């Protein structure tokens, strides 16, 4: 992939999940770990956490800053006008700008494989953290203001969940209403058949892969939101946990890449708790601060 066709975005956004100490480091760590290419990389400007209390606007925590950051991402992508976009996030809301851009570029025919333990189709009525609404926004629902930023909505038949776990009543009803396809972890344990069948039946040529790392089993990968060893009881909710392993996810990614033209991918929601706790510990050591 050349600089002229692929744009890499580093978007260390944290407000969508409201974990200021973890999302930025996770995004940068994911970028650092990814294979190096000659693709240009641009960091999307984000508001740095400063310890001040977060505010809620119209049912979403830090709505105004999240909207500003979405506009920044949109401006960068439009300036480069790439054929392909790779995103290192941050919370899942970082996916809205890239997917929206690519779906418009490919005339509303983009396929989206949502590899995630959660469907991200809530609204402000159910929850006030915007990273749980991003796919709903892209389908024309979710949050009204964020959905209005999507010029060409995703086709419901061009979306499939992979690794989806237990859903809430609202999420279950939405998935049924939109007739969204999904494959549970156990259905993907030995092969990628359900996904390849969807690609074939839907006639998908261009694909975007959203990889929320929480699709992985937290027993195998600890850097996940619900693996916080010292959680804030006021910022917790019951999350369904992922159940896939690295080999299964790798196989799905390679199989999809062999059956569709993957024009974009986002890797999100790495929260490296062990590194953060070690950093905090080292910051208290006098000799390291002299």
C-alpha cells in the first residue's frame, strides 16, 4: 500500500468511553505495535484530559468535544481523499468518520464486519457514553446529532457482527428490526463460514473491518475495559465479555481479506492497565524524578 492510497489515522480519543488515563495510551500502543508501511500517518487532534469533571450535553458525556474531534477526523480524511483508511483508536466512536467517508466513496456499497463483543447500537436513552452508539449512528439511528454527520447511511444488509455476545433487550430488538446478521464466538471457533457466506450472498466487494479488541477472551488479553484491576465503581456497567482467541481472530481477518477488498480497518479499545499502573508506580519513585 502506498502513501497515495492509504491513510493511517491515530485517534487517541477517550471521551466516548470516558476513561482518560487509558484510551490515549492504548491507541498509541496499538499504532506502535502495528506493522510499519510507507502509508502516511496523521494524528487527529484530541482534547487532552486535565482532571476536570466531565459534563453531559443532550444525554452524552463530552458531546461537544466528541463532535469537534469527529469534525477534525473528517477534515483530515477529506484533505487526503484516500482509497483506504486504517485507524488506531481510542474508543469505538473513532470509527464514524472513516466508515462514513469510505461508504460515500464507494457509493453506499461498503460492507462492514463489526468484530466486537457488543453491537454499539444504543442511543442516549440507554447510555450516556457515545462509543456504544457508533454503529447505530452509521445506520442512521443511534444519536440524532451524530447520525446527521453521516451523508450515506450503511445498508443493514451490508453489516455483520462477528464474535457478538449477549445483548440487551434494546440491542436485541434493534438487531431483529434491522435484520442484522451475526455470528457468535462458538460459530466462528473452527471456521469463518458464516462470514464468508454473508460476503457472498450480499455481494460485498469493498470491506471495512472494525476490530474492537474486547472481542477477545479477557483471560487471554487483559488490556480491555472490563479487565480494569482497580475499577471506578461509578463508571462501571455490566459488560458481556469476549470469547475469541488470537488464532480465531487472525483467521477471520485473513479469510475476509481473501474474499473481499478490505479498504479500511479500525483497531480500538485497547486499555493497557498493567502499563498504566506501572507508570503510576514509577512516577512516585523519588530517584526517577530527580
